[in-house]
C-alpha cells in the first residue's frame, strides 16, 4: 500500500495563499492609525485606534501575481524578497564554482575519517555556533549557505540529510528564540515597547542555555539512532539518492591529502563565511553586501583553481540553477504576506487578539500573549515586522495587568523564533528543507515533539519569572 504523500512545498504555499485570499472576502478589513517611530525608523500602529475600512478582497489575479509582488512591489518601487532570492542564487553559483574543485568533498571525507567514532560531537559544536549567530543577530537567511557544507558532513558520518538540516535550522532557531542582542528582534521590539533592550536579558540567557541543551539532546539522540539503525531514518527511502547527491567521492579518498589549491580554496570558503558574519553583525551589511561578497569569492576561487572564464561561468550558472526552486519558494512565501496586507486583514487579526487579551489575569495574559505571537508569526514570519505590528498594542495591554514590558518582549521573541522552525510561510524553513531534500511532512514528524517541549519550557519560564522574580 502506498503511503499518503503531502503536496509539494510549492503546492502547500500556493494553497495557503488561496486560503488567505479567501479570508479577505470574509474577514472585515481594518487598519490601525500609525505613527512614525524614530527609534525603529518604521511606522507603528497606535493601540485603541483600530477601525474598519473598505474591503479589498483578493481575487484570482491577485493570487497569481502575489509571487511576483512577493519579489518586488512595483507600486512603491520597494524590494520585498528579490534581494533574498538573488542572494540564494549567488550562493548556489558560489558553491557551483567551489564544488568544481572537489575541495569541500575531499575536506569533508578527511574530517569524517579523522573523527571516526567521535562524529557525534560535531552536532553540539555546530549547533552552538549557529545558536550564537541566532541570538546575536538573528541568523536566518545567512544559514542557507551552510546546508551545503553541514549536510554532506552528517551523511558521511553515518547520519542522514535530516540530521544536517536539524543541526543548522534548529541551532539557529534556538538562538533566535532566545535572542539576547538580536537587532532585528530584541532591539526593535524593545524600542517599540519603549524599554531598554537590556531589560529581561537574564531570562533570555536562561532560555538560550536550556533551549540549546534540550535541542542538542534531541538531535543527538535521533542521529545516534539513525547511525545504529539506518532503517529508522525518517528519510531512509532517499538514503542512496542522497548519498549520490551530496557525496560523490569514495570513502577511500578520505585518506588522500588535500592539494595546495584545495587547501587555499577551503581557506577562502571559511574566510568568506567569517567575513559575512562580521559584516552583518558589526558593519551593518545585508543582502546586497553579502551577495557581492559571495560573487567576488566565486571569482577568487575560480582563479585559484585555474578554471578559465568559460568553466567559471558554466559552474556558477549550474550552481545557481540548483537553487532556483529555493528562490521561487521565497517568492511564494512572501507573496502570502502580500495578500494579507493588500487585503487589509493583518490589522484586523491583530485587533481580534487585542480584544481577546484585555481582561486576563497576569499569568494567563503573558502566556496568552506568547500563544498569540506564535499564531501571528505563522502568518508574519518576519521577526521585525511582527515586532512593529504587535509591540505597540500588546505592551500597553500588559501594563493594566502588572506584567513587565520586558516579559512581553521575551514572550514575543520566544514565539517568533520557535514557529519559524516549522511554518510553511517561512522562506528559511522551506528553503532549508528544499536544500536538504527533506519533505515538509517528514520534517513535521521530526520537529513537532521538540516544538512542544520547547513551548512547554517557555511557558514554564515565563510563568515562574512573573510569579517569583517580578
């Protein structure tokens, strides 16, 4: 009997877009009054100012144009997701050139050969590094290049592609969940709530440590099970094709020494990622600068390898072609949010939660805010957009129940970080799964127990902090 298969990622996102468009015909349209906040350089809604407006239901044409509008807003001449999509294509081109030299494959095989019997310790080390990126600057789109490196390491070590995806996505996700100094979540939300971003830092550090420990235990337990019993892998049916896709070298080649050119190329690859992290966290870089960095690195690697102009170009285009589907996923995910905004139902949903939460006791209120933020983040995967929309509404509500505003910020970021491990409206989730060749239904089966455990941990910590430390 054939197993029931979920639709493809593209179909899931398109179906969600159709559903949201349908809701714009049913849900009342509305808007809050907004004011410009110099602190966060954005317009923010004003609590208590919601009013219904004329409906702008989204039809067939709007649905079909939403992926295009997800890339670029022609009405305002503003980029939406085209910069992220272009970054993904350039990343693909970069690895197309790098892979032509076989440097990463040889390096991976040597790593696994030298760590034979101890490969499992790569998991906590790598997850700690990604968690640091997540907590310090909200590492998200920046994780996409790392899948091409981490997944082959995990497969060569005897695990599976799902383990590699989990190391990257869960590692960075836990960091984002407990954002300590993340300017795209903590600082924006704190400014919108009119408090210092250092308020509540202690609880966020506790969240980071406990969340990392729980996630590492969960991923290591799965990895060890897969290594001891390969048939238990959730992607066991793809085992051979994944090995062929991610690894093309024989294990015996692991004993061979890297050539000087390959060592130089690996140094360039490592240096490129280090420069990217420093550029984003210190120099204020974003998609344009990161794209330029990887484009330049591609040319540098090609020159070291002495490929020649034609081979560099062909390798770059072939690598970009491999990630074309990921770029389209990003457009679909952003197009869904465009439908909500153009249909004027985003603020209506926010108003519904404002009314629902207004009379709850303090402990119930903070946990209800966490759940509300989690639900909203399913529809608004951008942490900064979610902060701008919700903090000006939810922070004043907390004052009436004696809930500190820093706890509201912590609840928001714990919620906005956690659902982005699973929501199909997140280009990072769907892009990472596409890169790892992990079906969305399979990922749900793997991640949902961890999601529930992390949610329980957050609820307990929020409640304990409010009852005993405020």
